């Protein structure tokens, strides 16, 4: 399974990638902002999941989600937003934009595992 992790923090990308690797995911691409994330999606139409931050330069995560959802190739790709934006209004905005699940930073590897399982339909 090919996953894409988009976050402007290289440390956060590394944490997420390491957690995914421990969960058995081997093909993990990354982007430092929404522009890089979109370029990776466009170049790899076989990406099966997007994990993105909200607050990033160039193109933020919400803009990336809307762009991904507007492209027929990616309409069914699960998207998890990982962000410090934990307010109810922000969660609703993200869900309306097409996010499948939402993780508020900081989070534990177990939370990421549970959210991945939820969007993939895998029992925990």
C-alpha cells in the first residue's frame, strides 16, 4: 500500500513515517507542503492514503484536500488530517472538505493506528 505524508515539519513527517513503518507500511512518500503533496499525488495516481497537516506554507492541508477531492482519480482515497487545529469548527470544516478522519497533535502511535484502521475498515 502506498501512502503519502504531507507536513511542513520534517520531524512530524519522520514520526508519522516511523509509526507507519512499524505498522508494516513500506511505501511511504512525503511532501513538505500542499504543493509538494499535490505534485506527489499527481505523479503517483496509485497512492492509497493521504495523511496531511492543516497549517502549511504555499498550499495548506485544507486546500490540498479540496484539490484531491476535486480530482476523479482520488475521490475514494482515504484522507486523515493530523493537526493542532482541534476545535469543533475546524473538525467540521475538514470533514466537509472531504477528510475521512482527524487526529489532533500531539498524538500517540496507537491513535494513528486506530485512525488508520477506522478509515481502512480494519478492526483493532
